[in-house]
């Protein structure tokens, strides 16, 4: 076995140990340990991606060398390594971009707890990406839930506590349904490893055995993960959770946490149930419809908002709808579009949240649109970054959002039964996106004769500006050099099952 094959397991274990060590450190030491951890995991994920691309196939790492069905497995292919690399990069940039605000918003002496939570959150995300065992996946789903809830409420004000309670209630409802579905699948198949479960499910379908319990278990798993990823209409917890938490928490929650659950659902569809079997149950059509509804109602809610953070949060409802619409088409092209949009949305939404805090800082701390007038002049880096993120969300060429919408359009054209509703809703959603994002861009660049606010010198301005530039570069690279990324996704999907 090549030593590189240990890297996925090492990445997860490093995060867990870093969380334990950080609990005994002071705030600044915990911050630097977290930065070192994220840098190390970024490098490990990059080496893993390079290795999987060079061998042209995934590899399985057996933990403790116990064979199936007793052992626990990690499976790493090009798609998993790409997702892990992207998650590490986005979290690293999000934490550095919101570092100064974290010091201001979290009570002194408790910042180290924030880094403990982010370490645990990253471990759970990497485990969801790499694991080939459903029990392990469920354990890390719960770790993810607890860590995300802590990131919301660590700010310690009434709104964040209320948002955390709402998030916990909805998330535990989703976890309960996921657990019931997994218990039923285990009872039907007798296995917990994904590859073994798929063999048993295929055999049950071929022999027409236990069809109703199998469909019920698939529905429970799907609905549970839909609730946890905030698919419309299960999104009521999302605006407050994203809108009132710290800026780093908002960037991480919107870009990574919900995407981890979606990626787990994609793994279950392809690697546990089988894509053809899942499509034949017609559940995928229901996800397609809810995805379309999320694209419309999420955008309408964003238009009605007068708070820039909550507007960005409601935009996530629409963008999650895009992802579900993509694999709801039931084709490989649609799945590729959805996975690419996971990457595109993660890069863009973090950029928007980080840029928005720079605009509100030079507007007296207010997040109301009227107070943001001219803020793009007072904080030029934040204004440019927010404009780039907005253009990407609308789908302007040269940015990642344009490629996402192009891929979704291609997927729709290749599916005759769903082509018209997909293209119509895609067009309407794009217009709605333009309304609320371009309205904000016009607002921040509307000159005012005598402003009550002046340019504010941010203490960590060089780091903040560097983070924004990095996000902009990432967005543009995905927009103008998307084909290599699409090729990796396609290669990963071809060996995903």
C-alpha cells in the first residue's frame, strides 16, 4: 500500500486530536493550531487528489485491517479528494476572513472554544466525504450537528440562541429520520458498508423482495438529509442561523455544512441504493419539484429582505434548490452540474458573507440596505468582492456561477420530460437573482453628497483583503478554467459506485 493512502484517515484523526488539544490552549494558541491544521489538511487533500488522478481509480483504506463486514472502511477517489480539498480551502479562508470580527463578537477567553468546534466540524465533513460505512457516517453527522450548533450560538445574544435552538430542533428531526432509515436498511441488508449494502439492495430489487420497506427506508434517509441541508420547505431555520451568527460561522455554515449533507445523500444514492434504483422509485422527481420551488421561493424571500446578511442567507435556499434540481433530473449530466454547483456556491457564498461584513463595518455596523449606501467607496476591497460574488450568483460569464447555470441548462436539454420546467424556472430564478443582488451592488456604489460615515481602518486589513482576493481568484478560476474540474467530477462519478 502506498503511504499516500493513509492521508484521508490521517486528516480526520488530526482534526479530532487538534480539537482535544485546543480545549486546553489559550485563544491565540488555539487559533494558530487551527490554522496549521487547515494548512496541513489542505496539503494532504491535494496529495490525495493528485494520487487518485494518477492511478485513475479510487482506493479503499481498511481501518485496523479488519475485512468486511466487520471492518470500517475509508474510500477515496478523485471526487472525494476534490471535495475534501475544497472544504479545507474554503474553511481556511473563511476563518481568516472573519478572524477580526470573531475577536469582537465572542467573549474574551472563549475564542478557543470556537476553534475546538471548527476542528470537530472539519473532522465530520472529511469523514462524511471519505467514509464507506453508514454507521460512521451517522456518528459524524451528529458531530457535525453539535459543532454547527455551537458555532451559531457562541456569539451569545438572544437572536443567535433562538437560531441555534431552531437549528437543533430541525436538525435533530432530520437526524432521527436518517437514523430510522439507516436502521431499516441495515435490517433489510444486514450490512453497514456501502458497497455491501448496494449488493444486497440490488438483490432485493431483482427478486422483488421487501419493496415497500425498502422504499420507506429510502424516503426516510432522503427526507432526513433534505431537512438537514435546508431544502425548501425545510429551510425555516436557515435565515436566522446564517444571518445572526459570526461572519466566519455564516460563511462556513452556508458553504460547507449543508453541502456535506448533500454530498452524503449523493453517496447514498449512487453507492448504497444505486442511481437507477433510486430513479425508479420516483423519489428523485419529488426532489426535483422541491428544488424548483426552492429556487423561486428562496429568491422571492431574498428580494423582500432589508437585511443584507439575511438576504444572502435566503439566497442559499435558492442555490440549494439548484443542486437538488440537478440530480433530480436523473441523469449523470445533472449530477455533474449539481456537484460543480456545490463547489461554485461554496466559493461564492463565503465571498459574499466575508465581503458583506466589510461593508457593514463602514456603515456604522448596520446591515440595513439604506445604511449601506456608498459603502463600496468606503471599503473598496469589500465593494469589489461583493460585486464579483453578486455577478457570479447572477450567472455572468467569467465567473463560476455562469458555468453552473450552463451545466444545468445542458442537463435540462438532455432530459426531454423535465426540460421545460427546468429551463423556465432557471430563467426566472436568474432574473430574481439579478434583482436582489444587483440592487445591492447599485446601493453600495450609489454616491452620497455628505456621508455620516467615513472609511474605517480595519486592524487586519491586509489579511482581510488577501482573503477576498483569494476568493475572487478561486471564483474566476472556476469560471474560466472549469473544464479540468468538470473532468475530475466526471471521472470521480464514473467510479463512484
